[in-house]
C-alpha cells in the first residue's frame, strides 16, 4: 500500500501542468517519457519527442547545446545538475524560454528527470526592462549625464563611467563618500551637505537640482548640475532614508557662456550709462543760456526715468524688471516723501524690457504732473500707486495711479507730451489701454497692458 500511494503521488505530479517534465536515460541519451505540459511547451507530438538518441537536439537551438551537454556531464558526475536557462524552438520557429533543472531518481541509476518551466512572461518583462534601460541610457548619454547611487545603510557608493569622468576619476577605481566630499569645492561643500540633509530628511524630502564646483585631481574646476532623490523605508515618524540616487551633468561650458554673457551685458550697461550721460551733458549745454529752463528740467527728468528702467533691467540681465523696483527708482529720484506716495502691489510682478521702459516713463510723467499741478503740489495731497496681474487668456498688468486730497482738478485744454505718451505709446505699441479721469478730487489713471512682448 505505501508503495502504491507513493506511485500515485508521483504520477499526479508528473501529469500536472506546474512544469514540463521529461524522463531520460543518461546512458542511451533517449527521452523515454514526457508529460502534456512538456509537449505543450515544445509544440510537438509525443512521437516527435520520445525515443531516439539525442532527439532533444532537434528542438533545442544550437547555441544552447553546450548547456545541455554540461548539465548531462554534471548529472553523471554528481547525480544532479545546476539550474540553467535556455530556449526550445517549436516547428513554426517560435522560441520558448525555459528554466531547466535536472535531478535523478533514487534507486534508478542513470534515470534523470528534466523539469522545464515556461518563463515567457518573465522573459517579456526582462525585455521590456532592458528596453527601458536602453532608452534611459540613450537619454542620459544624449544629455551627457552620469548616474550615481549612495547606499545610506552600508555607505557604499556606485558611480557610472560618465559620473566618474565628470569627477576626473579612474573609471575602474571605487568611489567613496570621502572621495566625493574631498572633490567638492570647499566653498560649495556646506551647500551640498545641506542639500543632502534636506533630501534625506523624511519631513522635507527635497528633490531640487543644485549646482556646485568639483576640484578634479589635476586641479581643474568643473561645474556640475546634480539632481538627487532619496528612497525611504517605513511610514510616519519611523520613516528613514536608505538610498540617495540621481544624475550629474558637466555644465562647465554653460557656466563659461554665462560668464561671457555677464561680461558683455556689463559692458553694454556701462556704455548705455555713458551714452545717457553724454546725452544729458549735450542737453545741459544746449539749454544753458536759454530762458526755457523748465524744458531742460523736463528733458533731464525723462532721461532719469529711462536710466531708472535701465538699472532695474540690468539686475536681471535684461530679461525682465519688477514693477516695484521701477516704481521705487522713479519716485525716489523725484524726491518721494515718506507716507505721501503709497505703493502697493506684488513684489514678484515682472514685466518685459519694452514695457518696463514705458512704465518708467509713464510713472515719471504722472509723478511730475502731480508735483507741479496735482496732489503732490500741496501738503495735504497724497498718491496711491497700485498694480496687479490679472490672468485671463493671457496675463495682463493693471496699474492704477490715484491722487487724493489735492487741489481741484480740471481736464487740460490741450494734451501735453506726457498725456500723448500715455494714450498713444502704451496703447499702440504695447497693445495696452489707458484711462485718464480728471476727477475734481484728483487724477485717476488706470493702465492695462499684456505681459507678453508685442509682436514686431
């Protein structure tokens, strides 16, 4: 009875679909029996598989024959063979990847069992992963980025070949935390250390990119752009960072270009300031000795407004200027009294260069008019200057100049330069709009313009 139970048990295992099973004779190199799962994997009839020496070669690609031979030799020597992977080929040419293991049968010397597990799904997943890795490598190579990985538990660091190249290290040499630390420029080390601390802090988990300098073994300086992200284990208060990995890129050429650009911009700014000074000197000489000193002062004031806009744009390399900075520069130059001109608006509101220049001129004209005839011409008068950005289909800047408690205002009989500039220049060149209300209590001016650069 025990023998029959054992026999029925193994017969059930043999006929299951858990794996393909073949019984072989090591001495004759014949396959003597196969289960249905093995036939399904091979895509063949039983008579095509069983019988005949070395028939397994017919459904095994030639590049795998050496693996089968090595397994057979190992089985004959030890009674078992190490697991290995190969492919079977079906009659239609389809290849089926399998994981093969070989073992013997107690009491039956020379009889071997071959177990073949269909790993097609696993292989497909591997191919997808390899494809993703290949695309990633192509992207990293195109971007000239290296990859690094820091195991925070073991302290082990892994840098790929490009990352080592950026540091000027031997591609075959190991990398340690001390090597990376000592290669970081001393002035940048506190910054990079703080970035690491923020990244591995479970309450912060900073993933921002950062720039720093590397001092290579030959003494040359390399600017690097790094991006890292920590991997955490645990939740809540028990969370801790276990890895910190990311990319690194050599941006020395970009930094050199930026330095060159800064030098050119500085030279341009210097020349523009000199040109404004020359124009101012010529105007002074031209108006000197004439009776129209008011015109000289007006002209000088307008040049000063241009200079104020120029200074604001210089701080951002002529990319944009903040409305707040323009307003403060223009009004302070005109002797803004504390408390009489209230400025209110978002500090981060930026405008493109052409709009910045025109806003400076507009505020100069409004302030000059207020000092001569409006609210700032009397001790009780005051001005409220405010701005905001309204976002519809495109962002638009809204500026309001409101004069209060000044002398009674009447609409002018003719338009001066300032009024013409406000109405025509801002409206036509900048696709903006200007509203001037000469209320009895004081001038109310509203300016609106898009924040995008006007088309040519």
